[in-house]
C-alpha cells in the first residue's frame, strides 16, 4: 500500500479517476424547485452542459482499497431495450464514446493497483454512471444502502430508470441500514473501517437511498459526495437537480453537509465536477463564512 508521509502526518493516497464523460441537459443539472413539469423540462430540454467527468474515487486505505462508484462501461451508449422511455433519458444524458481500457478496472491496473486488493466498493447510489463498472469487482464487498436497493431492484426499479438488467449475475451487495449513531451533524451513520476513519452517511434526495462517504484525514474530512449535488457551487447555492425523486430531502442533505462543513474543514468531491480533482489535490475545503 502506497502512502505519503508529510511532516509526520500520514496521508492516504486518493485517486480521482474519470471513467468516460457525460453531457446532460441544463434543466437536468439545475431545476426549478416546485416546477410541476420538472421532469418533462429535464428530458425535452435542448440545451446541454459541457462534457462532465464521471469520477470514481479510490482510497489506498491500510485496510484495503476502497473504490467509491464505478463509472460507466464502454457500451453505455448502447440502446436500452426496456423500458421504452429510457430512450428519452439516453437523449437527455449521453456519454462520450470510450474504450474498454477506460473502464475502472483497467484504469486501476494502469495506476499499479490490483483489483484483488479492493476491500470495499461503495456505491453512492445505483444510477448507471455509478454502477456501470461493477463487473470488475466480483471478489470485493459491495456496499449500498438498503433504501437504494429497495428503489432500484426489480421491475419497479426498471420502471423508474434503474438499469438493473445490466447488473452482474453475482451482484449481491451488503445492504446498509443506518443506525442512530451520530457522526458530526449526521444523526445516522455507518462506520466502514475498523480504524473508524471512514463513515457512510445518508444524503438522500438525488436518489432515494443516496449516501456519501466521509474520510477523516488529519484535521479535515473528505466528502465523496456522489451526486448529492453536481458541483460545489450547486451545493452552496442550494439548487436541486432535474431528476431528484425527493427534492425536499436533497435540500435537507445539502443543509447537513454545509452544517458539517461549518464545524470541520470539508473537502467536497462530487462525481461530475472537473474542479473536484484540483480541490482534492490541494485539499481545498468548502469556503464557510
Ligand atoms: Zn445520479
């Protein structure tokens, strides 16, 4: 396990790895709260964002590698046979063409990391650009929330856009039921590592069972935020996105993250913001007034 020693402080190596890129409609990225046609405006909008990254993060932890989200597979743009309205979703969020070498597995190997050393794969949620590289990790413990599993599995999951027919046949994740066990401002948490430096906390809204990963490092905490918001700015300005099934919960999750950041320097790393990589390298915390 590689780790750097800086002025006597043990620093874990953390990688931000973009597996492909995605464009989404502008109304998907930022939506109007209370708009009864929010989903229609999202799917039929003709204005798109620039290419956004699809970051997976990898922590070289002494207890084993922790992979947070797994990006997309090379065939992510292939038509989805079911349900038919997924065509609309594919138009409103489309992926850059990529080779199989850009999938998460080969990218780990390119960095000298072995798939066999992956102890946990934590999925912030089960959208296709977060669970699309699962097939690389048949031996790892895969961790999701009970609530996300409930929302995404079976026919019910497919009808609301989860591509569960693409899950590997062996997929049988560990389901987290959060305990009332406060961690900072988060009432509910699940401690992942024995060392007690990695915690999973519920940040629902963007999806019903969305969670974020908090890593205590020195005197700051790094928040691997998945799609809790698509960028730090959208967190600070408290915007909802176009597809969140529970916008009220999304706003509540934003508030909790910002309350946490007011108490402890927090480096905020969403999956779809290029600047997250720079903030990670600089360990630049959310500015708090
Ligand atoms: Zn998502």
